[in-house]
C-alpha cells in the first residue's frame, strides 16, 4: 500500500505561480507513472500532467507551456510548477501513482485546492 501526500495548493491571483508537491510514503520500484489530475464540481477528473519512471512527460493541451512536472531525486516525489495561472485552473488537484505496465493498482492523494482569482 502507498499513501500519497500533496502540498502547495492555495489562493493566487491570475498570472501568479504555485508549486505543488506529492510525496509517496515509500520508494517506488519498477516502472510507474506519477502525476496530477484536477477536478471541478460537476466535471470529470482530468489529466494535468504525468511523468513516467523513464522521465517521459505528458501534458494536457490547456497547460502546455505554463506547467512543468518534475521528479525529486528520490523515486517517491513529484512536483508541478504552475506558472501564468488562469482562473480556469481553479480546481482540486490530485496526485496519482500508477504502477506499470499493468496499470494496477492506482493510488490517489487526498487532493489540494488551487484557487486562481481574476
């Protein structure tokens, strides 16, 4: 079992920046994909960005050029640097860990609120 703990959410004005962090409760061995999803009320959870154990990244079109995902030196930490934030980025952001290649199990963090004011 793995627990994911997020931090770094908050309130920021449009155009500002935030950095989210996610730490897994133990080192992750083997192949995996770790990243961030976000959700607003009444909408489905959507991918923001993820990074694989091999360092391959993937971003939603809406955040390309503004957000950067990276890993810490340890194999259990991932960061999301969010720049040029827009009110449309307001959501609860969830950290997600998927073990590969099976894709199971999937672990989720408890979520952290990001609010961007106009």
